[in-house]
């Protein structure tokens, strides 16, 4: 459902962003059919757009949408077919307590509704990427284009993947059953990835007029807290929570008075949230004591090193490079390699950073080109830096980032005789 379908009602667009995932997943659990649930929720929001401007927003908007969507699901089932079994399905949906798997003994193992549904959607019969993408679509409040950017693939490709995973669920009759306590660790990795990607979209939005979305970041932190409470003996949830807190602590320093982006090196660290930093540091220490490092714990340790530095110049880049080396062994992906190249440039100079960057294959990622531009500037290769900034601005969907790249480019123009790389 596109945002323009809810734009006419007061606050409905914000309610849509906040409630769409929860409502859809709840209806999926009730009706057992993703496409039917999505259609029903879309119709419920369309009905809200008609009614709420005149009647006012109900006290519990999410509950209103969920109830209306369930009723719409009944109508959709009835009008799709006159067959007896369809009427039986529709009658089942009218029950106050929807039919579910007989294994209900663990329904309250995960007390948080949103987190419970995340574990439910991360079904082991699906591949890891499919689990994460589907859960982001149903629960994360992210549109297909935003999920595609998180996976660094075209929107059309992600749309096809989502269609295929839904078809697999339907064709293989995969049930949406609340997992038992013993099943939670097997589903933990995709749940961690979902929360991490929700936070990333909140930290730096893939599109729109603002640098980030504080509502998404806050929800990701809330979910990470609940996950840590649910699985206190698992170190990676602690690592994820520490990473999110230490990253969120920098939010006040990431933008200027006019909403402009401020680079990490230029941020006023006095504006960082020390309370969040202290909490993040405490969690990192707990992870170190466990001595079972995982990807999120290592990223949290890197964020802690940044938070320890009173100034950008005081940053311990040798420690950061060592941590990235360890992380790259555990998670050998291009984003980690890009971040390592940035750290190498700070430790050993722009030539070394550029050499490390040349080993990274991220031609379609805006921050790859922004990083290349920064290193080229430091080497005095202005013409090439201008081209890299142009490419970064072309690839980002975030207006604040685009303006930042344009400003960096303008600042170079007085110094740009036709430099070229030897």
C-alpha cells in the first residue's frame, strides 16, 4: 500500500508507518495467508482515510485497523468463491479466538507482540534472506524500495523475491505457528538482522527529506531491549543493543541547525548522549567478559572505540582496523570491507585506504562513491573526486545526503583545475 492512499487523513500517514507492520502480521496470524492479510489491511487503511477525517482518529488506531482488516478478510474470502470450503474459512475467521496451531503452550514465551511476530515470520523453511526481507515487509514498516536498498538490489528484484517467498509459503502450506522456547535460538539470527536493518533505516533513511527516522530507531532499540531480556544468555542480542545505543547516542551531533549532515569527524561530541554511551559501554564490557565474539558484538566494540575518543583525532584507528579484520573474517561482505577501508585510510593514509577500497565491489552503493571522493580529495585528485561526488548524489535517495554531497562538490570547485589520477 502506497503512502499516498493515506495522505488525506490527519496523522494517518504517521499511523500507517507506525502500525502497518503490526497490523499486517497480526492479520497474517489470524488468516494464515500473507496476500489476503496485506489486501485486507490495505482496504482497512483506505477505509480509515475516508472515515477518520470526518469522524476523528479512534483511541486505538492499530486495533481499529486490525479489526477492520479481519472483517475485510472475511468479505474477501466470501466474494472470491461461493464454494462451501470458502464459507467455512470465512466462518472460522469470525471466531473471537482465531484457530492456530495446537502448540499453544509457548504462546507467551515471547511477551512482546511485535517481537513474537518476528520470531513467527522468521520461519526456518525459508532462506535467511527471505526471512529477513519478508519480516521487514510485514513487520518493519518498510516499503519494498527501502528493503531493496538495505539489500543493495534493485526494487524490482526485491519485489520479485517477495512474490516468490509468499508463493513458497502458500504452495508448501507453511504454517505461521508461534515458536516454542527451544526453537527461538534457531530463529535468532534473522530476528537480529531485522532489528538491525530497521535501525539502519531509522539512523539514515533510504529516502525522504530527513536524514533519519527517529521512530524506527526507537522501535529497533525497544525490540533489542526486549530481545535481550528474552534471551539473557545469548551474547549477540546484547551486542546488537550496545551497537544501537552507541550509534543512537550520536544522533544529536549528526545534523546542524538547518538539518544539514555533519560528518563524524566534524561532530561536536559534547552533543552526544552520554547516558546512552555509558549504557552501551556497560553492555560491551559484558560481551567482552563472555569472550564469544560475534558480528554485532564486534560492531558494538567499534562503536565503543569511537565513543571513547574525546576528539576525532584521538580515535584509536589501529584498534578499529583490528576489530574490522576480525569482523571481516566472521562476516566477509562488501559493507564491512568498505568500512574497513575507511579505517585503513585513517590509520595508514588515503593511498592505503583507496587501495583497500579498490578491492570492494559496491558500484551501486552511494557511500562507496562518497568514500572514494573523500579519499581522492585528500590525494589532491579533484576532478576524479567531483565525479565520485556526482555518482554518490545520483545514487542516494536521501535528500540530506544529496545536499551534503552537492555542498562537498561545490567546496571543491575553486580548486579544480583538471587534476587526474596518475
